[in-house]
């Protein structure tokens, strides 16, 4: 079964390489495609991308670990990222963060036991004038209060 999964992933990565090309500039869009479909970029996927682009696996790993929206560890079905800029701090991020942790029963950097939610901080969501801000998967929420954050999380259940 594991061989079947690897073959399927190899085919998927091959299609992404066909779509974006084999140039070094194609690395990021290929990795983003894998991340979108699998919620993380496995060691096998990194090796396969390196092989198909004819670059060293360390180069792929360095890109995966550099960008905060790429990850090499499995994530929950939903990824919740709370902005941690000074501006969001000034608008009450700490109270929102505590409410989120209490609601989910996990700390930032963790995933719920049922793998439904991964909770992370983001360095900046570009919503400084509307903080605190949170990104749930691809949806941005701003002007958060602890109550509003909990309402948003309840919709994930």
C-alpha cells in the first residue's frame, strides 16, 4: 500500500513539474501544489522534487523550512494561523490566543488529537490596520475578539 501511495505522489509531482517546468524558479509553485493537496511536504515528496528538478535535496528542504506557509510535518485538516505582530498585540491578540487555545484544547504549534485543526502563529498576515487577524485555511478574519474567534472555530466542527 505504501508503494501505491508513493507511486501516486510521484505521478502528482510529475504533473506539477510538467505544469510549472523544470527550472529552479518552478520549485516554489511545485511545493505549494504539494502543500495544497497534502497539507505538508513529506521527505519522500522533497526527494522526488529534487530528483525531477535535478537539484540537491537540501535545496528543496531549505525552501520548505524557510517559508512559514510550507511545512514538512503533517498538519490538521484545518490550519489556523494567528498573526503575532506588534500591531495585533496592541489590538488584543493575547486574549484571542488564549481563547483559541482554550476552545481547541491545544497550544500553538500543536494539532488536535482528531487531526481536525493545527494551530500556528504567523509572523504577519498583512492586516495590521485590522488586527488582531487570523487565517483559517485560505480565509482571513480580522478585528477579532475572543468571542468572534470562537464563533469562527465552531464553524470548523
